[in-house]
């Protein structure tokens, strides 16, 4: 089963993107965890998992609401500690987990481009639109994976 982790802080404007995706997935009946995005918390939560999908707000210079997807090995997620509310955050967690050999077998990161990270609960309209899009993409992907796994299990019986 794929573990889904939404990272962020609902009180830091666009930084709530990952949490909002996790909440939307839960409403669709898909289990999703919510975490602050602290590197050590992430590594602790995923090191026993085979497949992990991580969703967080990012700042890469792209237009607000742009959805980035990083997969493969080595996974290269940009680090921008100047805007991270996590301190030692997602990119650092991935790098540290790689060094410690604690990465899941597959890790996919969805980054939703944010702009505003002040203390407030409002989220940019473009980010909200992307939250729904990412939730739908993940829901579809997890449903396809589950169907595939059921097919494999039934063929082995």
C-alpha cells in the first residue's frame, strides 16, 4: 500500500498545500497522513514503507500553483531553507535518508508552487486549484495501483 504524506502548516498561507491535499484525499476515502515536514519526522514515518507519495508547497520561481512532480533515483528536490517553515525540511530529509539508506523503495514528491508564507490561514486561489488537481491525480494513481495489486494477488491464487 502506498503511504501518502501531506506536509505543511495551515497557519502559514500557501504552506498548507500538502495538508489540504491530504484532507481532500481523506474525504475521498484515501488514507493520508499529515506532518509538519520536519526532516526527522518524515524519515521516521517513511523508512519502513515501500512506496511513499509526499505533497508539500515549494518555491522554485515558477508561477504560483504550478505542480511539480519529482520521481526516480536519485530524487532531486530543490531546497530553499529561506522560505521553509520546516527548518530542516523535505529536501534535507530526502538527502539525509539517502545517506542513511532509509529512503522508501519509491518516493514521489508533488510540489505545489506557493508564494505567500506569512502567518494567516488564507491560501492563494491558484494553490487551492492545484490542491484539487493533485488530490485527483493521487486518487487516480492509488486506485490504479490497488487494482493492479488485486489483479496480481488473484492471479497468484
